[in-house]
C-alpha cells in the first residue's frame, strides 16, 4: 500500500473522528443548553403564574374568567410558542385550562396531580403523552399575607398565621412542548453541525491535497526514483521543486546518488580493470606456459621461482631441479662471477641484457642460445623479479650459415657467386694497390654451351658445369678465387701473379677442358672454353672496369676461333670505352626521350593490301641523325638498359596506335621485345598498366620476340606469352629458322606469326637451298595454322616464289622502307 493511500486513509480517519467528535460535542452542548433554557423558561413562567395577584384574586374568589387576562399577559413571554397547556386549579377542581391550538392531544390524556400534599415549591418532571414528550411544571399558588397595624407582631408570630401562610390556595400546571427543542436541535444539526462537519471534511481534503502536493508527491517521486536507481539507472535525478526539508532531502538524495554513481563507476572500472588484468594474467600465463622459448623467473637474488615447459625441453633440467637454484648455476656458468655481476648491474639500471652465446644442456650438449634478462618492477617501482628468456637458436644459426653459403655460393657448383666474387675482387684490388702487387683476372666461357643445352638437355648441361667447376678447383692455388658468374661464365682471380703465369694457367684450362670433355655421350660433342685475361693494376684497379676488360678479352678469344685465351689489349680497351660511351648516350636518350618509332608496312601478298606495320626503333643522334637499332641495342643489352628501352617502346607504341586510329583501320602493329623482357618480373604488369592507360585494343597488337630468346628461356617464354595472349595480344617469332630446334619448341608456344629470317629471303630466287628451307618452314607453319611473314623482300621474283611456296605476308624495301608514322598515314590518306 502506497504512502499516498495510507495518508488518505489516515487523514480521512482523523477528519471523520474530528468531525464526529466536534459534531457530537456541539450537539450535546446545544441540546443541554436548550434544555436548560427551556427548563429555566418553564420555572420562570410558573413563578410568574404563582405570584400574579390577579391570578390569586381569581383563585381566591374562584372566578375563572378572571384568569384569561393574566394568563394571556404571561404567555406573551412565550415567544417561541413552547407553552402548549396551562391549567389552574384549587384543591377541589380545575378552574382554568388553556391548550395550544396546535396541540393534537386531548386534555383528559394529560395526567393529573394530587394536590393534597403538594405544599412544596415548583415541581418539574418529564411526561409522555400520546408518544410525545413534555416538560411539566407544577407549582402552588399561595395566599398573599397582609398584616394590619395593630397587634402586627402577634399576627406575624402566631402559629395560625404561619400555617395559613404555608397553605396553597391553588396550583398552576404548565406543559412545555419539546418539539421546539427538537426543532432547535435539528436546526443546530442542519445549520451548524452539518456545515461545520462539511467544512471540516473539505478542510481536511484541502489539507490532504496540500500534503499530497508538498509531501506525498515529492515522496512518491523520490520513491519512484529510488526504484529506478535500485534497478540500475544511477543517472536518474530527483527534481526538487520546493525549498524546504523535502527539497533539501531531494538535494541530499541527488548528492548521495552522485556519490553512489561515482562509486559504482569507480567500482565498475576497478572490476573491469581487475577482469582485464586477470584475463591478461591468464593470457600471459598461457603465453608463458605455451611459449616456444624457454622462460625463467627468479627473485632479486637470482633464485629460480618458475620455469615453463620449454625451459625443460631446452636445458634438460626438470622443473623440480631448477626451482631454488641460482640462474647462473644452470645457465651462463661459463662466464666469470664478475661478468655475472655486470649483467645484474646492467639489468638493475633499467636496461635489458641480450646476448647470443653458446650454452650447455644438462647432458653437456652445447647449443646456441639467445639469452635476454630483464627486471620486473612492482607498483612501488622497486624490482621484485628477474625474467630470463632463453631461445634455442641452433637451427637458426645453421640456417644463417646456410643462407650465407647460399648467398655467396652458386648452388649448382658450390663456387662463389657473382656477389661474393665482387667482394673478393675488390679486396684483392685493394690489396694490390696497398702493397703494390700484381695479379690477373680470368673470364671463362664454355663455347657453344647453348647448343649443348639444346641438343643434350639441361641436365647434361648442368653436369658439364659441375665437372668444369671441379676441373678449375683441381688446378688453382689455395689463395686463388673461383666463381661462377652465371650461365656458362666463370671467373678466376690469380693474386700475386704475372702475365706469363696467367697465360700458362689459361692454356692448361683450355687443354684440360678439351681432353676432359672430349667424349661426353654417344653423340661425341667436343667441349672447349674461351678465356679472357685482364691484369691488375696494369689494365685497371676498378672492379667493374677490370671485369669489362676480361670480358672483352674473352670475346676476343671467341672471335679468334674459340678454345683459346686472349690477353686484354689497347684495342679492346678502346672498344670498352666505346661501350661505356654508348651506354652513356643510351641513358641520356632515355632521359631526354630522344627515340622515335618508325613503321614499315607488312603486305598481304595475295591482295597487295597493307596488313599491318612493324614498329622499328631509331635513336636521335647528337646532330639530329637517326641511328639504327643495330648500332646501339647490343650495348644496351650488355649494360642493362635494354629493359628501359623495352618499356619506352611499349608505352609510345601504344600511344601511337591510339593516336593514328589504327584500330579503326584494322591495321596490326608489331612491337619488338628483347629477350630479357621475357624474364623481367615487372614487364607483364607494365604492359597491362600501359594498355589500360592508353585504351588500345590488344587484338591488333602483336609482340615480336626472337626465336633464340624464346628457346633460351622456354619456360619463362611460355608463361609470358600465355599471360599476354589471355589479354588479347598476339605473338610473332622473329628470325625464325636460324635456331637448332625451332620446330620442336613451336608446338609448345602460343605463336600466331612466324617471321622467316632475312638470310633465307635475300637470295631466294638464286639459292635452291634457301628455297627448300623456306618451303619447309611454310609447310609446317601453315600446317600448324601459323601465319608466315617473309622479311627483306626486295624484288618481284622473290614475291612470286613466296606465293608459290605458300607464304602469305611480306615485308621489305620492295614495298616501303621504314617511315615515320606521320609520313605513313599521310601517304595512306
């Protein structure tokens, strides 16, 4: 039950009680007062009757008529009309009766009185007549005493006179009606008690409303807010609208709620922090227990308090054996005590001690470990523990050593690779410069190794390389350096030697190689080697320059007939300088965009219509002259700028294709790519990006790659060509027919065009052998549904033969030399 209902019931009860008590008190008081007034009126009235002389006279002479006048006079005092019956009698009979007209009872119903003994004063009683109550007053009328002058004393004192005085002459009976009293009481009830009661009720209701507004409602609001707060809504506020005790209570309650909310938030935060800390501690504990590294926790005296399972696995010490022992008694015991103290001092200063060292397990087995020791501080900032982390890095060390070997050694021959050879060469060049000593660099290349690979297979080729490496190892001195630079290229550093010893060593290598590899299998291929010799410091003290000298000397040996050695000469040095100059010019042209693309038409021999164009690169010279690619591309390939040229050609050829709307003309554009582009990891993505940027149509673009480049990198070529064919590009094999295994590889490559090498076309009308080769190529190409293009077409006889053989397309000066795109499309328009 709510306080509002309780208060209503309580106030209602109080109001009812007060109202009842007030009404009853007023009622009884009024009733008593009216009765006293009525009784007093009756007594006064009968006294007036008993003392009235006229009445006495009429009574004494028994004259009834004489009663009317005094009775009427006395009744004038009855303003409320309560006198309903008056009778005057003597001791024998009633002499006078007066009944109120409104009285509805008979006079004979009024009880009489016995007058014999009624000598007393006024008698009062309440009688009931015909169910109605009356107040009856009965009083004697005594004789008036009159004394004469003579013998006055005797008259007064005589017994007879006294008795006569006390004897009444008659009696007066007066009945007063109580209905007037009842009417008054009723009036009091109606006009006084009821209004008062109603006023008390409404006053109580007003008080109740005021209490409800100023006390109950705020308390009820406070109760509701309390319930909400108890339900968890600590942001709820009590709205205090009065500046009184309840308002103060509300303010205090809000302050208490704020304090409770703050405490709750603080407690919630602490609980959350505690929960997070517990979770983190659990995670940390699990991480420690499940860690792949050994973890040991010690006290400040380095006594072991905890180890994880990995510690036992790494060190061999069980948990029970480790606990309580000093850390340095189980680990790092091969250090001195002074070193131990230095470690602790370092850790106490706030640093972390970390070291890779050799440790021993319980069984004495040594292992490489990376040990880290750090301090754990408590909330007060003081160190409470040390944590040691021991990681077994034995396998990592072995792997690092293996990586070093792999990084510095050729995996096939186990010789130094180019990277390590460069380091060794720079060392010996520095040594020569410092101590003024001489030496030689030999650059070796197996002759016709590509042919051997193509005919005997890569497996045999690898075996030859391994055997050649062994041959070199058997013939060098301990301080000599051997390396495989890549492919079939080897290099040897001969420190502290002269030109004669270098030449002698080179001749031994060539002779030994020829003898060792004379008969490799049933085919009986001879294997020879060509060597180039460069001397230091005579030819150079720069590693790159010396390598270039030896390389040039090696090519000199090949040009001289192979299977021999060649010492670098001044003429070859001039060639190297020329190569460096060309490299500088090429890079300058790339930077300045000093290249141009010329187009040479490819003609359909059946209709003499232009089928497409081959994009041919020209470099702009210092004086504006155009330099053909045969003069600068070999240098670009040797110095590593060929890929930059490939990118320049692809980008600008795409733009040219779009600029001259070759797609609408349905003209095919052939773009040459170098052999290194096939193996370049970024070339595929570059071509795709440029195709997207230029919005060229890949279906009308064909990439030309040389047959030799494809055969040398057959797997890379297949992947490269398949990827671009999926984009819509097509491929043409350039210089087709000069390789050894052209037809073997052809069936594995997604090639659309075969461009017959010009060496078979120039003298085609006069050379039956060339005619046989061209016919064979055309027959196989057509059988494989490849389109055949003949290069270097220079006369009509050649065209006629090509048509007879089955060659569909031709290209050469007979149709047009290479022209700029503006000239080509201006002429065609």
